[in-house]
């Protein structure tokens, strides 16, 4: 397989790569914060771009990288004015080189392809991180900046994280490091302390529809919780319909519809049903999360499926119930992780989850 044909860990299946996005919806506050720092001469050498998955963090990082690499070097008697926007003409030489992967002053650190296993590695390895030393050793042809995008910093293994930390402690001249983090709490405190944070929040309903170029529907919009990436995945996999199946299955808890549960379990067991398995796992976790929030006094304002709000209110009427459902969510997440590690039968794993939810509903009802 040619290198250009290899899967990219920072591209969501079925969606364009963030480097190809010419605009960003819903993150104007984060853009303005960065521009204010750049225009005011307070350009930090490392930025931690945080927020939920799929809200535009990577797109923002690529927009910032284009801005930095296209902007004239600061200072000098005849220095050009600092650009007032992150927008860059798609035909600008820097934009063209970045789209083709030919920009020598940009390095993207991400999970590499494993040629032996024929899949992407599960983490960013120290060998990948060490390539930064060679990247920074090359002098920039025009004396401009050099930019690194780390997507995502959550995926750095411990040795790779330590290699990044050394660079953050003694940053090369003219270097700017843009680190994307879905869960920044997982990063080393010493890494977080050396970065300036840019926060990207969930998109509202209107921005989500604008980013998607269509109305995703109430179910997808509610389940996506402001994440464009999540909405794309749900629409591709009929996520709203599957969530409706789950709500129908759980509608009479603690009464139990065993044939419906078996049908759901069998739907993830067929050859090639890996995506269906992941979808059901993810939607079950969303259901438990929405139960916990309802019991804590934050029920959804919009139902993600017919009858959902009534079901959540009945099953989680109190803070005690909220704690019970939150504990079950964590317990099932751990069980799923262990089950997948030992290649447990997907159907058995799903059926076990459904039974545990039934048992917890019966305990709370009693």
C-alpha cells in the first residue's frame, strides 16, 4: 500500500480531513482569543486545544497552522501588518502545500500505521515523537516559523509524552506546537502547565446544522450534543433509529422483553458488524449517562427518541438513582474494555449489558 493511501488516524471515516476545511463553524471565541494573542505579540510557543470530540478542534489547529506559516515573520523595519483573520486564500502557496502534504515547515504527530498488523497503532509511539528532533534540526528556508500539530495528545504513550515535554521545556526558536486534547486531564500536569489553553465548546443546534450542511433531525442533534463528528457518525450508521430501538427495549423496565434483547445482541454478532457493535455500545453509554443526569436534576429538554424523557424520569427520579446509574455506567465501561481485550463474543457482551441494566432498574424499583 502506498504511503498516500494509508489510513489517517486524524481523519473520521466518511468525513473530509480537517486540513481540507476552508472554514470553521461555532468556534469564533477560540479563534478570536488566538488572534488577540498573535496580534498583541503574546504568541505562546505551545497551545492546548481542548473540548469534546468532533467540535472542530483539529480544524482550528489546521487554520492556525496555515495562518502562522503564511504570515510574515514578526519584526523588522518593513514588517507587513499582522493578518486580522485566520482565513487564508485556498490558492495561497502555503494552503496548497498543506493540502498536498508538502509543507516542509509543518509536522503532524499522530498514531502511525503498523505495517505488520496492517492497522493503525493504538497510540502515538516514542519513535514518532523522536522524529520531531530531525524536523526542528532542519533550518527553515525563509526564516519563518515551524509548526507541529499533535492529534491527539491523549494518544501519546508515556515515553512519547516525555519526549514532547522536553521540547516544551526548551522550545526551538520559531516553533509553535498545537496540541489537540479531547481529555486534557489525562495529560501530564507538566505538559498542561507549559501550554496556553484554547477551549472549543459544543455547537448549538443552528451551528451544528450549518456545519453539516443539513438538518440532522432532533434525535441526532440531541445525541450528538454539539459534536459535528458525532453527528456525522450517527447519520451514517442510522444512530437515531438504533437509539429508538434501545428506548423501546427498555421502555417497560424492570419488565424485560427477552426476544427483543436477543435480537439486539444477534445484530452485532454477524461478520462485518463491528460498526454496529460500536454503535450499540456507544448509544447504551449515552442512555446511562442521560439517566444519571436526569436523576441529578438535569433531564433532557428534547427527547432523542419517542418516550425517552418519560422513561428517564421514571427510572431516575432522585440523586440516589443518579449515583446508581452513574456507577453502573462506569462498571459496564470497565467490563466492555476487559471483554474486548479478550475477544469476548459481542452478542454475549451486549446481552450482559442489557441484563445488568434490567437488574439495576429492579434494584431501584424495590
